[in-house]
C-alpha cells in the first residue's frame, strides 16, 4: 500500500440546523487503502461519506482529494464514485447500458465503451449478463452491476455506503470476500461505511470508529479489537466484559485495581492511584478456576451455558449482579450451573481505559470505601 495520502479531512464539521452531526473530524486515507467507517446509526459516518462525495456541503473544514481542495466542487468534478445500498440501477436499462451510462454521458467512443464495460463484467464475474434487466437479477448480481458501473469510470476513490446491507447473511459474507479481493486487484482506495462490526474486521486495512459525530479511534482491525482506546470502542466492537474499577496501587508497570467485589493485579502504565478506570476483557480471554488464582480475587457463580455452533458461551454472575461472558470451544469440559468459580485472565490480555469521570466506588469489605476523581 502506498504512503501517499489520497483523501484528507481537516477539521471538518457538519451541522443540520442546531444538530452537529460531525465534529472536528481529522482523517487521512492512503492511496490503495480499504478504510471502513464504522459506528451505530446516527454517528455521522454516512454524512462524512456524502461530504467526500459532494452530496453534502461541509459546514466548516477542508476535504482534499489527491491534494486538491474539493469543498466547492460538485460531485461530478470529484474523481470519486459511490455505490449505494439501494444499488440505484436504472430499471429500464439492461446490464450493459447501466454500466456504460457514465461513459455515454462523457461522450466516450463506442468502441472504448464496449471494451471497458466488457472488462468490468469480467472483473465482477457477470459475463453473459449484458442483456439482463435489473428485475431479472438477484440482489448479489445487482450489487455487482452497481460496483461495475462505479468502477468503469476509473475513479481514484470508491465510496461504498452500506452496499451489502440488503443482502442475506450468506451472500453478504460471500460478497465481503469478493469486494476485498476486488479492491486488492484494482489498488483503488475504498472508503466503506457500515454498522456491522464483523464486516469491518473482515474487510478493512484500517477501521475508523465513530460515535456521536466524533472519531473515537482509527487503527487496524487487530488494534481496534485488541487495543480499544475508549470504553465505547471496547463495547461496540464484538463482545467485551467491561468492569468498573479504581486504581489502588500504581507501582511502575504493576497496577492493582479494585472492583466492587474483588481485585486484580495487572501490567499497565500511565495510570495514577485512586483513578477511576474501566477494565475490558474479551470473552475468549476470560478464564475460570475452582480456586483463586494469584493476582486475582474475583469470584462468581456459573449461571448458564449457551451453545453457539463451535463456541460455548458461559455466563458467570458476580455478587453485584453483573454478568461476565466466557467463550470456549465446543467439547471443552463445562462447570455445572450453580457452581462458584474464580475468574481470571492473562495479565497481557487486560485492556485498561481511563474512565474520565468522577465516580464513587463501593468496594469489597476488605477495601474501605474511597472517593475516586479522574
């Protein structure tokens, strides 16, 4: 992947009346990168995509494409194309004419149009469908045609607004792999919008996680999943066990954190005594034992086991009522529901996040009640 910056957003804000939906967004997207903008409905990801495309005006800030400020340029003068969830195919045109539409509008000669449309049909594995009408095709076939129509114009950037959202689960997973292979083959910058965490982890070089108009974190799928920067990211990406805690001891890299019902000793720096924190542990990293493990004092009761194909999810209830999820492979010996267990995890699997808020913690009987200020 090139280090050249293809798209750059600098201090971008977008407001609709009094409602600010994108807030001081700064983002640099490299040439040939597959970047996914991920977040819940209303977080500002689609609005950001539409601003890059030119379908929405920027309230303040700058959008650069290949080093050129495009804020005042209409969509047709930006070297980008967009693929929508609705496909937006012309129902009265066959596949060939749908794909060729943009070239026809640009007065490209007929021989070149046929050559480029044929190339696109091969690329998206739709050879032989030239005369089909949209009403005669499946959702996956329509999506391929929509992608071919966008790519035939040879854009520098392809914008994809939840393009697989209308497909069934099996077809969506198939198309995820196909899109990723297509992007790798073409080397075009893809900016992809979705609310589907698994989809983003499967396809992306980097993921930009947005929440309430703010970019919470940007990083590789591995970084986003295993090193979330905020509580929102830890909670939104996949499943995570998040425990409220307070730092009792901060001794170099050794950190003792206390929960309402126990404590854990972990490795971390950058935290101070009496600070409020969140501890995040993925279900597949959580473990349990019949007795307390050195460095951990956190017990609960096995509530139930849930079978999810090759995975078994074990629900463990802590004395304060919070439930933790532990994942294990099918066939792993299970502790019967109702049994008391001691919960722990490997210290390197701990993610500790600053809480950034004032909170009173009622800790276990062995630890006096303290006031924690972040």
